[in-house]
């Protein structure tokens, strides 16, 4: 080994900065020692920067390499070579890196204290080493009952330690295999939990099944693994999985299908597979039932089978519900409306009276309109009339916040659609469906614009034949985050009785938020107040560059809004940005605002590229039926426990506990995209707008963002960007076939 002392740097480096690898005839050097600190470790890629105590070196050695998992205290054996990085100096680049459990008492304590075994943190690591010395691993594995000799370790904690230790042993074997093929730690744990001891055999058999079976593992990860396992680049297996992947990417953009010719061309570009091979893959996928072929507007198209089924079933269930009279029979609206006006003390306008009359005379109705046009008044009046007739009414909305608003506005209980349907962990499905329908005479769905086709299918199948359905929403908002354009398609079909409210009422007209929302929707620039003006609820803070926008946005959120309006900068203020990436995207703004609003909170945990600490504002980004938290739910981190590798998040009045390995289900939520805000209202909304957002600057996006604000809306950015958004009425049409399905009957 070269007798060169490396520098005492602790900075992570990126592989492109390394010096040249050694010549082919130059032998690799070997280096071994104890990991003192893990300076950096990416669970996604395995890339790590380690500070290693090597015998014969006065200072710690910086080792850079790749490993699935690494903890302080482990003994590392490396093969590699020294390089001189132009930024960080001399380092050892490991081409192979093997880790073994430690043998020294200090190393064992560091290893156990690292949090890799749930139930053991720094405190218990110290107690275990003092009690059992270098036999502690043997005690955990062979005589775990002895753990209860220590104060603070009871049967439950002992069981958790033993279970975690056994899991770690199996996982480590699996991870050795997976790491050798480029899969990181967190994903290896998920693979083990899904396949158990058969994980290696299952992965070898068909690595692409990971993209179907394992949450958080997509085609790209499975593809990289398949490549390392020797699956040919143009294999039919890869072409099939690649087609599903491209269709899934299009579904994430909202499309239910793709034109076949365009799909083959796009897939060929993205996968580097000849279109002839992809055409054969399409035939195989059609035979296996993963894809469905169907014409849309005369063009051959392909659907993922799940989305095709959802569309077909939504149309079928709507036709089923349209059949027959309403469960309340025939009601005389001319008598019911004056009665409900006396009951509520509200005089309905002509348009609202017509809306009530239409709903009472139909079995399925669409009620649409912008802010301030009286949709809630219509719904409340209908509920009052039907409850007086003894009708059972259920209210729901796509998100927890939307359900809470609906309940507050109507005075009746409202649930999220997911909670209304109920989730059964045993079957991984909903409790309510066609075999166990909801006990309801009327189901009211608010914020229908954000219900995707899959969730709408699940809801409709649970509504009994005799029941009526009222779908309420704003057709001018952005469509759902998930695939489909359900509200748009239902309106376009012309098959459902529809009421469009357009009259802005006097009280709502006093709000510049409401007035400007309608101006934006009509293609007119909003009227904005000056930032120094004492009155008003709609402002534009001008800034000319992305850097100035970010700086002013931070001051608006952290100081100006709290000082002038008395609103809490975390609980009451929500930043809504057009994009996820970029200097003004949600990721960058979250880092900026976290540093400004919660800089010193501890303890902290970093997973999947984000850091969380008590007090942080977070959002659930996937549906988790077991925990009963859903995509878009916002909460606050209450506690972080490194000893048990868990943290707790308060959502409304519920606390949900996450293992650290589950933190890819969360993201920071000081800032979020406009799409993710659908169905929610916030006391104050701050919207950064810059011309760099031009791919996303559209009228319906700005309209949706503005209508999220309840008491205050502040635009921060370039007036030119505001004008670009208002002028751009073109929205990308999602490729769906739901409207045509409804028109066919």
C-alpha cells in the first residue's frame, strides 16, 4: 500500500471529480480499518464517503465508494487506489468495499448505537456493551432472554430487538446480493418484506417484477438490476416492462391511454429498443392482459388494463345510477324552496333556485361553478330538504382538508372518499363496494375536479342502485393529480343533468381573491394591491430575478405576513409553486423555508434526500391505507426517535408513526406544487411566478392557486409571468375515452 497520508476532509465528492483510474497493469491497493464516521451515504445509489481509522495512519482516512449499508463501528476492507480530487485533495477510491461487524468493544458500541437495530440507540448500546462485552451479538442471537437482565428492557423491547436483529441478518444476505447489482439499502428492505427468503430467487427470475410489486421501485431501478443480471438490452421481457413503464409515466401526466403509433415511437426513443421488438411486446402484453387496445377518435390506442377497467366501470356505474327515480320520489320544489329559505334564513337567487330544483328532480347531477357563486348554499339547502324527508345522506371529498371544509360549511359530517369507503388490510381493498354498498340515499362529492378515474370507480361501485349522486366541483380548476379528467369528461358527455352557477354574490364580490379568480378565468389581469397598502387581500410583490423572488418570498412568509396579518408562518401560510424542480420549485423553496422557520430543531433524520425534525411541516405523497393517510395530507412532525428509528407526524388530530425506512412517503410541505394543493384551502397563499416557469404557466394553474387562498393571496414575482399565465388558456388535453363511453349509450 502506498505510504501516503490522505487529507482530513469530510466533504462528499461526486464521482466525475475523481482523478484517472489506475492503468490496467497497475495492481489495486488494499486498505482496511474501522469506520469512525459516515460523512455521506446515499440510500438511493449506495455512494458513500467514510472516515476510516486505519492502522499506521495518524489521521482518519477518507474512503469513497459504494455500499448498500454502512454504520459507524463496522470494519471495512477495500480494494482501490488513491486519487487527488481537485477540490478535496487526496482520497482512497474503493472499487470494492466489504463490511464486517466490529470486534472491538468501542466498535460494537458504535455499531449498535447507529440505529440499524430498532430498539437500540446510544443509551442501550452503552448498557449492552457494559453488560455483555464482546458477546453481545451472541446474546442477542442465541440467548435473547438475557437482555431482560438490563433495566429498561422488557419483553416488548426484547422482542423488537430480536426481531430486528433476525431481519437484519436475512436482509444483509439479500443486500449483499442486491448491492452487488446496484440496489440500495431501503429498497432491499422492501424487497425482503415483499418476497421474504425467496427474494433472491424471485429477483433472478424476473427483475422487472420489482416495478410491479415493490412500492418505490420503478422501471429504471429494475432495469439497472436486470442489466447487471445479464438480461439483454433488447429482450422481449425488457420491452414489455418498458412499455408499461412509458404508459405509467403518461398516466402520471394524467393520460389514461396513448396512441399506439406515438407510444411505440416514444418507447423506442426512451428504451433504445427497435419498434419491431416493441410491437411484438405489445402483442404479448395484450395476450397477457396487461394492456388493452381500443380506438379513441378513430385512432388505435393502448391502455394499461387497470385504467381501462376503471374508465369502463365509471361509465357503467353512472348509467346504473341514472336509471330509475330518485329515492325521495317526486318533490314539489315550489313548496320545498320557500320552506328551506325560512329554515335557513337565506333567500336563494333565481339561479340557486333552479339548481335546487334540478338536483331534486334528478338521480345524478353535476353542480359546477367558481368561487363565490353559491355552490355551498345550494348543497346546504338540498341537505336540509332531504334530511327533513328522512333521507340518509353521506358527504365526502378527496382530501382531509376538503372534507373538513365541507363539514364546516354544511354542518354535517363529511369524510374523505377513502375513509368513507373504508380500507380492509386483510384484503388490501375497500370495505364498501358492490357487495357491501354504502347505506345512503344520497352521496355528495365535493371537489370532484380532483377525483381521478381510479378513485371515482371505487366510489361509484359502492353506491347502491336506488341512491342518488351529487357531484360538486369547479370545472375550471386543474384536473386531478392522478389519471383521467373525470369532471371535464362528465360535463363533455352531455349525459348528466348539469347546473352551472355563474353569479357572484355581494358578500363574495367584496373579496379581491374571488373577483380576481373570475378575472383570471375570463383572461383578464388581476387587480393587485400595493404591498404597503393597509387594506386588501390580494397583492403582487414585484421581483425581477429568481434570486430576488426567493429572497422576497422568504421575507413575505417569515416576517411580513405574520407581522401585518397575525398569521402563523407555518400553520397558516402555504407557498404554492408551479413546479417541483428548479430554483423556485417546491424542493428548493422547502429547503429555504425550513432553514428560515425551523433551523435548530433536533434530533434530525435525513432519508431519501430530505431532512426532518420536530416542528417540520410535511405532506404525505402516496396513499397509505394501513396508516389511513393519503396523498396530499399535510401534518407536522411531532417527534423523532433515533433509538427506535421512528418519527411521529400529527395529521389534524391523529398521530401517525413512520419508520425511517418509510420516509420516502413524506416530503417537506412549507412549499408544494399547485397540483398538490387541490381540494385544500389555506388562510394565506403565497405564489412565486417567474418566466422560468413558462412550461407550466397556464390560466387554470393560476386560477387554481389563487382559489386556494381564503384570507390572503400574495403573488411574488414578475408581472410578465402573471400575464403569460392569464393569456395561456391552452391546457394539455388528457387522452381519455370516458366522455365517448357515456355518449355511446
